[in-house]
C-alpha cells in the first residue's frame, strides 16, 4: 500500500481491495488485526472502550449540529473566538473537550447541551 500522502490509481485501489477481500475470505489475519481484536475483547478494557465510543458519538453530534446550522469550521471558530484548526481537532476527537467548550460550540450552532 502507498503512504497516505501518495495518490493511488483506481487500479491500485482495486488491487488493494481485492487483496484484502481474499485475505478475509481465507481467514488470514495480520498480527495487528489479532492484537486489535484481543484488545477489544479483553474485559479489562471495557470501560476505556466505552469511553472511546462515547467520545466518537459526541464528535459526530458536534459535526452534525454544525452542518445543520450551515456553518463552516472557520465560521464556528470565529463565533467561539478560536481558530479553524482547533475546531477541526475537536471534530476529530483529537482534543479533550470541556463542558464549557461544548456549551460554546452548541451556542455557536444555535443549540443547547442536554445531558441524558
């Protein structure tokens, strides 16, 4: 596979997909896949995994709210008094978000935060 900075041709992408499909069909698993599966099935990691999925749901809702408001990342950043790079990091789950920041983001989208 090519590095993410390189562009693959349609033929290269199809070849990669075919190779992966063949491995799946044959039940061939890479060491990385086996390690990942072991992590996700270990009960000792259940709390961390649940928190990770909760964070994913939060950023999905943030993105959805911004899109429904018809705002770009740059526009919401301006409303919040920050920059687009910070908003992008929030929406990718790369930054820990405080409740205060979440409330600002929601207000900038014309929404309110509701805890259920």
